[in-house]
């Protein structure tokens, strides 16, 4: 939205609403679908990065990622099988 003024409270409430609505809040997805929200949340005047914004909204950032960042030996073997 052009000209929208984001406050920390507005960012948090929007992140919570998107989560309730089932929107993918992973960084890659939210950057593509809600770029202004993503950019504003990451600004120094707000949260500094997407993780801190998500956590300020009371959500577990690690559960939002679509792609597992680190693989254990067991999870690799399980995927192969």
C-alpha cells in the first residue's frame, strides 16, 4: 500500500492476522507477497530483521521456514529411504 505508515504495533498485528489467515510467513514468501510489510519490519526504526518482527508477534520463527536449514544425519537417511 502506497503511503502507509507502519508502526511496530501495526506490523505486529498484521503479522498475527496473516498467520491466522494461514499466509506463509517465511522470509522468501512474505517478501514476494507483502514487500512493504517485510521491508518496514526489517528497518532499523522497527525490528531490524524479519526474525525479530515475527518473534515480537509471539510466533516461533523457526516453525515458519518452509525449507529446513540444517539436516541431521537421521533426517537425510529418512529422506533417502
